């Protein structure tokens, strides 16, 4: 079955703009989590959605938001982009989300200039 | 809250050397423990997992044992190959799906 698909793979945006990233989970998976990966901070948890509801949230400012649709696809949005938002954004899906393994997409590389 | 601490890298080994990457965790209850691997330009891939105390996860020659008494899940491989060069992440997930990752350890294996 198809893996986790993230689009786009690469993105260049200007400071102050906003961006929307998309994640299609593995078929049947209802939990989708988002992570930010940077060389300095490592892998940081943004939020998790389960059945269209945000279930967990990391320690990021309100400029970072997300949503999940009825087909479990998820989007994350970053408004008023800053240079420090440049990172690899990873999406992971899991079946129920209860201590089960997560399957990761290849990520979206966002560069803010 | 839950947290994972893993050995700082980078780690550089010669081919066929023994590998250990240390990982300890802090969590309430009985989390599941994972090792993920990230190859250049890729997302994370599950390498192995263990869901209860004394379980041993293994895959591709890598092993890790869930040690509740020492809250550890150290990754080991008896003989590394150049193709094992990657970044390795230790992670835990509790029953609320609160998943936490360690900082990652970059491994380079030289021929």
C-alpha cells in the first residue's frame, strides 16, 4: 500500500508570507502528526490530529496551525514566515496513535528567504 | 513530561566495528520504545521497536532491549557496514500517543 505522501517536496518562500503543507497518510491511518526538523533543534513535535481533532500540541507559536479532513489528510499552515522557520517538515501517520509505530513521509523542505 | 536522551554524535566507525548508541528515557507508565533511522534526503524509517519490558527488538542486524530497571533502550549492531551510515533516533510513545524523539545520533561508517 502507498506510504505517507507529503507535498510539495521543496518550497521557497519570502519572510512574511504564509505557507500550507499537505500530508496524505497511509490508507486506514487516522492519526497524523507533524514535526519540524532543524540542524540546531533536532526533531520537534508540532501537533497531532486524530479523527479531525487536534489531540496533542507541541510548544510552537500560534503561527503554526493545522487541520485534518474527514479522509484523514492533513494540512499544516505557517503564517507570517520567519527565517527561522526554514526546516524539514515531516508528517507521520499511525493507525490508532496509541503507542503504535509511526510511518513518516519524506518531508517538505521549506526555505524562507 | 516524557523525554528521551540519546548519545551525542557524531559517531565514526570502521566497517565491521561494533556499534552501541545509548538511549535512556523518562516516562510515566509503560511507553513503547522505538529506533528510527534517517538516510540522507529521506524521512524517518522505523528500524525496530519494543512494547514492553525485556522485549528485544531486532532488524537488519540491529538489536535493542527494553530495560525498565535502567530506563534504557540502547541500540547495538555487531558489525556495521558503510550502508549503515545515517542518523539514528530513539523515541518513545505513551498510551496517549505522546511521541518524543531523542536528538539523533549521526553515524558514519568508513570502509
